[in-house]
């Protein structure tokens, strides 16, 4: 199944996709701002021929849900209504740190890191989801 992963943020939202065989996740884009964000993501899901959405869930380090988790769940529900696609969730704790580690040392300026970091984090979230699914079967 082809998933579009959303790493939702108030300033930047990262997108990633996987292949239909659920083998490899790839960064897709970073969307800035909140203006028409759900519409832009819905359009990306159509262009990428996504069959389902995966949304990173920002749990607290102890696994509990906080205010941002509630915002993400609300936004994910809106995405589901706009796209008609199933929405699944994946724990995203530490995904941004892992993405930062991947691009450190590549000589990318701080300004340019912001342009790619959230898409890489989305790919990390999606890859973790894919790996968990593949290990269950």
C-alpha cells in the first residue's frame, strides 16, 4: 500500500511517501505555514496516488498524550475527511533528532536544513511504520 506520511507542525509540515510494496520511505516535501495546509496535503496525496495517510503522533517521552497530540489528531481527522483516505498514526518521538543526525556533517546551512529536515523526519516516521508492519508479517 502506498502511504503519504505527514509530520505535522505549526510552522513546517514534512511529507514523505513509500513505494506500493512498503519497502522504502522517501522524503517528499516540506510545506510551510498553515494556509490551506489540509488542501495542499490532500493534493499531494492525489499526485502521489496515496492509498492511505500516516500521521506522526507526538507523544510525550513517557508515552502519554499532550496538547500537541490533540492538535495532530484533530488535523488528521480533517485530512481523512478531505481525502477520504484511511488515517493511521505512528509514534514520532525523537524523529526530528534522528533526521538532524542524518544531515549533520553534510555541509548544509542551517537555513537549508529547515527546508529538508521535516521531510526527512516524515520519512523516518514512515520507515519505522513500514519496518514494524513488515516484522509483524
